[in-house]
């Protein structure tokens, strides 16, 4: 037994996944991982066990309540918008816009992030080092005023009363928070949403089938060549988009120190000073340190085929455009108020150096990125909109 355990450990170090025994790793089929509170995760092969927030134990009832709230238009002040308005399942929980628009029409400076595997993120949003739980993150769209997203500020009681007066929600809240005299509150809403988001786990793409499930032919020959390139020192992608989740920002059961890294990947260099546009300066907004200008989190690349347009401000429309950006070693903007050569930014990461690819190689890298699309995830019946507010455009069998 012991040697198996050691082998699992070595493997887990190599793959940056799980451990051995005791519900610590997703790789072991025989002992399904269980949270400290007793919830049983359904994890893809090769995935580590997520960390359960100590102040938000998971239960099926809480997940079910969260699923309803996530798709419910009553979640916004004017009953026009839900979380799902900006996080559509068809688009791997993004909205397809360069930048989002709130319930009352206010422009958000940022692109809506995918919720694929959010439970594993060490920090949330594009560049907020202080946001470390999903329920804390949910307060941003709910109460945020700059910009206004769902617009609860000054309307909290009115919005909560909608749920208090609905017999379906009376039952859902009572089951999610048993034994509470007054189970409907903003805190409980965020925790139920977080519970639902925790199960949005994507790990059955062709890449996963080839890598973790022993089926190399699940990936095309072109995608496999692209994988070699992605993981090569020539392209350097894997340094920032590495590990099972193709992101450096990872946290799961067993990680001692959650990893939270932010990088400037050379999108802007306004006036040659390294500046990024106002409202989109990344980590700098929290630290005001020059070196943090334009530093954002490298997001997961899982389901990236479905999550365009790309980058924190949606300023690159296609994956071809993304590859061109990295190949040049940064983006040049020739004229206008944002003019400047991102490749020459003093704050750019030293891993963004540029490279050249043949047309075939570029196609291969894109085929690899497409091999991260997980249709089982997109069509998972556990994530379905209970109200039919968001008609699906993808046919799921
Ligand atoms: C108006 C559109 C909009 C609405 C409504 C919205 N979001 Fe978002 N979401 C965004 C944008 C934009 C970001 C990126 C924010 C940033 O970085 O500043 C984001 C980021 C997130 C993230 C971070 C993902 C990550 O990988 O870090 C989570 C989680 C999330 N939203 C969940 C929710 C939930 C839950 C709701 C409903 C309570 C919600 N969102 C409502 C647009 C929206
Ligand atoms: C130095 C770290 C770093 C390296 C190396 C790197 N990236 Fe990124 N990547 C990032 C960061 C940071 C972002 C977000 C930047 C932003 O929005 O300002 C990003 C964004 C992206 C996005 C957009 C994702 C989305 O959801 O919008 C894609 C696609 C991507 N990178 C692919 C690649 C590929 C392919 C390579 C290799 C050629 C690569 N990256 C190399 C850090 C890196």
C-alpha cells in the first residue's frame, strides 16, 4: 500500500494534482473525495479535491438554491438581469461581449470571466488579490455601484422580500439553511450562489480524455502537435497557463499556500510610459506600485473556444488574434489616445518575448486550445436554468 501511496504522491507533484488516500485527490476512483462537512464532490479524473470554504459548508440543498438564484431575473433591481445574463452556460459562463453592461445600462470596464472551474481559483476577478472566496466575490455584482451590475445597494430589503414572499424560495431557503428563523439574507444568497458555482467543474474535454483517461486519440493529430508547442520554451504559454486548470492561480485541498500571480502581457504601453487605460490598470489599482501596472491574472484556458472576445477588456476578438499578440511579444496600437507599443512596455513580463510560427503551427496551437472545450460541461443537466429565462442555442442531447 505504502509504495502505491508514494507513487501517487510523485505523480501528484508532477501533474500538480491531488495526493493519496483520505479523499485528497480526484485521481483515485475508489474513494470519492468528500468535503470536511460531508459533501461528496463529483470530480473528473486527475483533478484535485477543491477546498470547501470553512464558513460555507456545501450541501445539495444550498447548490439547488444557488442554481435558482443564479438564473433569476428578480436578482436585479429592475428585474431585467441575473448572474446568468453575463455568465451564459452556452458560452462557458461568459457573455460574448467585449465588456459587460449592468442592469441599468452602465458600462463595466471588464470582460465577463468564464466560471469554468472557478472553485479552484486562488483569487477572483481579473486582478483583485483580496477577493479569495466565491461568496465574497458575489457581493461585487450584487452590491457594486461602480459600475452598477445587479443594483442591490439601497434596495436590499425590497429584493430579498421578493424571495421571502415566494413559496418556492421559502422552501428552498428553509432546506438550504435548516433551523434558521430568518433564512433569507444577502449573506445566505451569496453563499448559495457560491455553492452552485463550486460545482461548475470542467474536466472532460478531449485534452482530459487524452491526458487523464488514457485515450490519446480523443485529440486530433494537429491538436497534439499544438500541445507540444503550447508546452514548449519557444512559446512559453505553460509558464502562466499551466497545471490541470491552465492557470497559475490555484487553490485546492492540500495546497499550503494558494498561488496568486499577476502578469503584464504587453497589451498596452500608452505614450511609451507603460500606462494602461484608466479603470483597467490591474493590480496597480490595489497597490499603486509602478511595477504592478497592467498586471492581471492569467485566466484558465478551459473552454476558451467559447469565451471570446479575449483579455480583461475583451480587446482581442479571436484566438488567432491572441496568438498574433503573443507572437509579436506585445500589441502595437498605432494611433489614438491608446497609442503605444506594448512589446516595449517597461512592465511587461519577461516571459512575453515573441516567436514565429508557420501557418500550420498556428493552426495546431488553435486546435490544441479547441481541445480544451468540454461539451459535457456545457450541457451538464445539473447546471440547467430552472426558469427558462436563458434559452439555449447549443443542442444538448
Ligand atoms: C453585468 C454583468 C455581470 C453580472 C450581472 C454578473 N457578473 Fe460576474 N463577472 C462579470 C465581469 C465583468 C467579471 C470580471 C470582473 C472584474 O474583474 O472586475 C465577472 C467576474 C465574476 C467572477 C470571477 C471569476 C474568476 O475566475 O475570478 C465570478 C465568480 C462571477 N463573476 C460570478 C457572478 C455571480 C455569482 C453573479 C450574480 C450574483 C455575477 N457574476 C453577475 C460580469 C457580470
Ligand atoms: C507571462 C505570463 C503569460 C504567458 C507566458 C502567456 N500568457 Fe496568456 N495570459 C496571461 C495574462 C495575465 C492574461 C490576461 C491579460 C489581460 O487580460 O490583460 C492572459 C490571457 C490569455 C488569453 C485570454 C483568455 C481570456 O479568457 O480572455 C489567452 C487565450 C491566452 N492568454 C493564451 C496564451 C497563449 C496561447 C500563450 C502562449 C503563446 C500565453 N497565453 C502566454 C499571461 C500569460
